[in-house]
C-alpha cells in the first residue's frame, strides 16, 4: 500500500490519534487524508510487531473507532481541563 511522505511529527500524531479510543478513523482521514487501511499500514510499519498486534486487538473491539458504530449521539469528547 502506498503511503504519502510524512514527517516524523505527523507520523507521531497519527499514531497518537490511532491509539486514542475516542478518535475515529474518519477523523484521521479528515485531517491527514489517510484511509483506515493506510493508518493500519502505517502502524504496522512504525510499531514493533508485538505493539502492533496489541493495538489491532484493541482497535478491533472498539466501536468508538468508527463513527457509524458509535452508540452515543454526543459530539466530540471534551475534557473538563479544556476551556
């Protein structure tokens, strides 16, 4: 799979977003123009094998990673620490 050239800061942010439970793949696609398959390929390339397997197992069971599977109608999550 062809991945676009990304700088290390962008790759780090995409990995961070992919690990977050409440950040759907659609948000990553909107911000960085990477499909779910491209995010998975990026994670596979950038992570150790064991970490990638742990992430895939975790993401596969999360309905919050896909907007259509979310069972709540509330918009974005906002921490109480944010203004």
